[in-house]
């Protein structure tokens, strides 16, 4: 089957009215799941194409980063995170857990403004469900996050031992952040077509967010009068939740987690609606 045949997906006019339903955030991905999988595999393969080590880089890079963090934050800069992180390398693992989530978010929102500009042929030449492109990007980025998390678990077992039973909840903790990232990606993908300055602006925004989020410090290190604002940061909630189940053996506050998930779903739906509302002008502007 040719590449063009792979992506020729015809959707009826009635089908495109489904975006008014909040469930369409998920059903559009399910409807085109085979296409999303195929394009994500192609994107992941293209990232390592022509390199000598190929896909092995997806393991080596997080492994090298973890080794650097372990050396810097346990030897050069002794940590002050908490009781469980007093040993060598513990702080590096805590830091690495936060960076996995931050990098997933940052890579998606930084690339989203140019996503359609990178795939002009899908916009102009064929009938294509453009709304799945943020899903494709998210799946490709999530692949690297999963590999990094596997490296984190190996480092955890080597440096600390077996994780607590609450670690089984770890895959659930990023859910609100993933939904929020998806909504932001739909919004920024559309906005980047009409306002090209967004691509210059977003790296600055993500850099600011990195320092405003508890990547290098716990939320408890923030002065009390600013802590409520920090706790409203969805990145903070995801990072603290993941670290809680992995390192401290504490489960998430389920009511707060449920509310965060619903709010993130609303953001994803609003981003999806914005994308579908504005998609008619993409071909003309690009």
C-alpha cells in the first residue's frame, strides 16, 4: 500500500459535526486508531533514521541524563528534598520523574504551532482528518516518555529497591496532564496557522513554566502565601501525584484527581472545538 493510500481517510460531512460532543475528544482517536498508530510509528522511526544506533538512542538518552542528574545532584549539589531522598541518587530520581512529565508537555506545546506547517500536504492535497495530528504527535512523544519511565524504574530498583505498592497507580497520574496537553495542542496547532509568532513565543512560555513548576523543588518549598497558586498548576499536580505514588507511598487525593481530570477533559474538548471551528481556513492561509 502506498503512503498516499495510507492517509486517504474520507469523512462524511455529518461525521464532522460530531465534534460538538465532548466524547469526540476520544472517539476521533478511536475511529482513526489505525491511521494514528501508523503515522506515529512513522514519526518515531523518522526521528532515529540514518543514525548508527537507531532506536537505541531512545534508551541511551534518558539513561545518560539520569546518570548526569545522579552525579550532579547527589555529589556536586547535595539534595534537600526529604527523608526518603537522602541517599545517593535519590534526588536525581525525583527530579527525573518530574522532568519526564514536563518534557512530554513542553515538547507537544512547543511543536504544536508548526504541526500543520510540517504537514502541508495533508491540508491541501488530500481529504485527511487533520484533527488526529495532535494525537499522532502526542503518541510519538509519549513513546519517549514511556521509555524514560522504564529507565527511571530500573534506576529506582538499583538505587532504592522495590517501589511501594502505590507505584501501580503511576500510569494513571499523568492522565489530567495528557488531556490538558492534548487540548493545548489542538488550540496551538490552529493558532499557529493564523499567527506565526506563536512558534517563537511558546519556548519562552515553557521555560518559564519549568521554573514555576516543582521540577527542581517540592511544592512544600514554596512560601505559604503562594502555594495555592502553585497547586493550581496542572504540571505541579501531575508531578506531585507521580512522585507521591512512586517515592512516598501515598495515593492521590481521589476527589481532587477526579476534578482535575474533568477540568482537563473540558480543556481538551474546548481545544478540539476551536480546532474544528477554525480548520476551514487552514488551506487558504497555508
